[in-house]
C-alpha cells in the first residue's frame, strides 16, 4: 500500500551516510541519488525510503521535507489521478460544481474515494 516515505534533512551527505548503514542492515540499497534526494529500496520491491532537502528551499522542519506516497496499480491509479487532477482544477469553483464532477468520476461503490478527494486526503 505504501509506495515510499521520505523525511527531510538539512545535511543530505550526513543523512545519506547514516541511512546507508541503517538501510543496509534492513537489506535495502540506494537506488536513486542526486543533489536533492537519496532513496533506498529492497530487491523484492515493497516500500522505499528517502531522505531529501526540502523542495521549497526553506529550512527543514517536522513537516517540511516529509512525504508519503501510496502505491496504486491500474485501474485504481487512473481513477485516483483523474480525481486529483479534477480536484486541482476545481479548487476555485463552487462546492456544488466540485461535487458534480466528482460524482461523475466516482460513481457507485467509489463514493468513499470521492469523499476522500473532496476532503483533500487524496
């Protein structure tokens, strides 16, 4: 269910050295590294872990630099992406218009997903 989790840092080099040791003990190796992020993962797949400098360039805080991502397979991923795009486009429109679009995207048993999109959880 979880695709990856990242935590923020103000010192990427130091964090990389620390998490190389920790992730190595857990059987995970680096699979991505650049000037902004380092990521680790296991050979069999599963959730990944990363450490990153905050994207906005502001100081790292408890919430700045932290991300979690759900892993979704098609067709669920397509519905979630469509819902997220619709939500982004409709931010400035009325609640009634948002509900109408989301009802069209998520009909029947998908109503809970629509509610999560409206609530900003997706």
